């Protein structure tokens, strides 16, 4: 299947059988990626292909979950709309250019129903209403549906009580959480199997029914009071207006737009922070322990996302992120590895022993212990994103520049130190070559920005320091053959992060070191079209298996394009783009043996990689068609 047909298809169908009434079995069979995502600029919800919402934290990305069945089908809680009759076929897609999700059920012998899921969107956080709206309509025939409401607040650790009346159900948590579920003319009762309350409705062709879930609602109101039709129109309109600002119009626009929409969906509107992913503890290998909480904003990851969004015309998100970093630095007195989405400290890492984890992949963690690490590489993407913002027509404020100046000056003083680096190992610090190169990026881009602000002394000092960093790397990071760069000084192993060096201009794309290192990385770390971050036998202080890292594959595609090997680059890119799930979403990793997506989902890292690679390859192909021989130089951005 080529990329163009992949972009236009509605969905790959899923068949839901009688056996799938077992929530543990269906979770294992469908896998992590059998979900779409909706959101409102404050939080997100995952909607499984069988109509189950099994992950949502209210009212923020990093709040305790109210629906957490993705991490424990028995204790986590969920809500669902499903046909009573089995088997049925499910297809899922997004309303074009929006984050409004549609799920189509085809029930043999009965008919067809469509569920439209969304969270009311607004650019004004003060107007947020913390609701999920679900419209179900019968398209053909006559279909009986079961609607289930079974929230479990505080990650399912405390008791939730349900009170139902004439208008709907009120759920109360032990810590004061409340959620209202409203369905017109519903008669709620205890479920025959499982917990929570359920009601059944039968719809004929042309009939519709709404379900509204309202967090912090005091009591159920008539369905009209929630204005679902009005919010649906407004939400569609808002998303399409935003998508209209995406400037990329090349052959992979479908994938680029979906990636941009996802990164926007992962942005916390009140502050401009971008979470790495909306989930915690989805495993990087089924049954293993590499399970982390990604519901925070990593300075590096968010800056890389901002860089990608800038490339496709989304400057507002870049501006808001720089304001966020500025405010955090003023409060904290310096740049941190990661922040909570409100700019405060990330919680200490903690294990939730009462949850079994996705497909029994324990432990389930909240908080993140990597917050205390030294990651000097984070500075490069931040200053690079600021430089890109200026190049794309933005204008940094003097107040923001002063804080960036502090960041770059810190790099000048500390670049020679060992650090943990981009992969956050828990086995100690090294002189990571990628980190040194990202320090070079911070100094190089910082010098460019210093010139804009008339600070010639800093420009010269940082330019001199950048040359010193580059010389040190080329002196200390070569392997024993003297032909390629190693992961760290004195450590003769490959690292996929080395593929970043030519992407940022640290070395020319066709420099012998780059070509040799690229081939070494491919030989040692690739399985088919996919790449691991580093060797699986590496002692990183964590242990356990993991999947191939999708961002690394996109880096490889960019590298090959810069070297003029566009056909190879295109092959790698297509394999990674088509690794996306049925609605175009990517997780962090993939099992190369079967295409199963792994890790927290969906992942900003993977989607920013897709955007960068798509633009780089598209530009290279256009330059090749025009007969340009300077393509690698012109393609550096």
C-alpha cells in the first residue's frame, strides 16, 4: 500500500466478537494503538475502536485518572457505547482537518451506527467546560446499544459512588471529584457483568442520542443545557480554522496535518506547555518494566515540537511556549529538564501498586524521576527553536532574550561536563556526543540571536565556544578506526542520536564521519526499516526489552535525504508513516517483528519527527527535480 492510498482510506476495520466482552482479553488483543484521541486544550481522552473511553484525566493532563481501564480493566474505570449484538465491525476516522473522532459500527443483521466523539474546544482556557460529548446516530437499520458509565477517580485507588435520577447519573469520588453523565430518557441500572451503571437504547435509521460527561457537574441537567450541537459546530470550526494555518501542501499533507493537530492537542492552553504524551506507563515492551509517566513537558521535547510546528506555519504555539519557558526560569532561577504543565515541579516518581498495568506490564508509575538529571542536550533544541522562530518571522522579546542568554552562557561554562543525555539512562553520566553537539547548537544559534539583539561580545564569545566544542568532539569522539563517531567519549558503541548531528549543521551531511557513522548506526541498530536507540545489551540502569524508536527512524530518513539518497530516505519514511495506527497516530516505539506500537500513546516525539522528515524529503525531491546539486546545504533548517 502506498502512502497516498493510506492517506485516503477511511480505516482498517476491527472485528469485535463475543469473546471481547472480557475486558482483559480485548485490551491484549487490540493493543495500545487501537484508539483515537480527543481533547480540549486542557486534557485528552482515548477512545478505543469498540466505543470504550478507557483513559482520561480530569481536569488536566496530569490529574489523577477518572477513566483508567487502559492500565487496569477491572480497577481503572471506563465509559462506553457499544452494540449489544456481537460480532460487529468497527471503523474509525477523524472528521477531516479536526480532532473530532468518528467511530462506525456495522452490526450484521441489525444496521449501522456512528459515534461522534469530541471535547468542546476553546482558545480561551477561562471558557473551558471540562466535558466529553458523544453523539450516536443510526445510519442504517435498527440497532440496540448498551451505554455504560463506570468512572473510578484517583487512578481507581478510592471508592466512587454513583447516584442516578431522572436526568442522569452523578459520580462522586472520595477526594471530592464529581462527574455527571446525561443521556436523555435513560433508565440506569447495575450492570449484569462488571461494575458501574448501564442503560440500553434502540435507535432506528435517522435517530440520534447524545451522551454528555461533565466533570465537576453538581447535578445532571437536561441534555439541551449542555448545548452539544452548538459545541460540535464550534469545535469543528475552531479546528478547521487552526488547520488552515498549516502551510505545508506537499504530498504528505494528510500525515503532516494529523501530526500538527496531535501536537496542538498535547498543548496545555493556559501556559503553552506541550506534554510528551497524554498517558502514563504504557509499556515500551509488553510485560516489561519500562513504563514511565509522560504527562509533563520536557524542555527538549517541547522545543523540538515547537520547531516542527514553526516549520509548518504555527507560530502562535512557538510564542506561547517561549513565554512558558521564560516564566518558569523566572520562577525557578534556571532551566529545568522538565516541568509540570503549570510550570511547577514535576512530582516525585511513585508506583501505583494497585494497578496491574497494560497487559500486566507493571509497574504503573506517576511522576518522573528523570527530573533531577543533568541533560545538557536540552539547551540545543530550545535555542534552535528560538532561532527558527526568528527566521520564520517571529520576534523574541527582550525579556525572553535575557533568559535565553542565561541558558547559552550556562552552556558555555558547562559543555565540557558529562551528563545523562537524551535517553535518560539511570546508570550514570557520560560525555555523550549528542549532548556535546546540542551544546554546539545552543552556542551557534545563540550567537545568531545575540547579533539580532546587538550583543556583539556574546556573539563572538559563543561563536568561539562553538568552535571549541566541535573541535573537542572531533578529537575525542572518534572510534579506534578514526572513521566514525561514537555514542560517548571512550565508549565504542553506536547511538541513533548521532543521526542528529548533520540535521542541525554540526557537520556537513556528506562529511566522511557522517556517512560512516550513519552506516554504522544502520548496521548495528536497525531491524528492517526501523532503528533502536542503542544496543539492547546496553546497561542503561533500567533493564528489560524495548521496541524500535520511531523518532530515530525519521532522523535516519532525514539523514539519507541530506546525503542525496532520496530513494532510500523515502523508503524509510514511508515505512514509518505507515506504522501509524488506523487514524494516523504514532506511539513512541514499535515492535519491528509485527508492527505493534509500544510505549506512551500518542507521542509528540514521533510526530515531530514525521513532520521534519516529510518537509526535508519533499524539499530534496523538489530540488532534485530542478537539477540542484546544492540540495543538502539548502535542506538544512
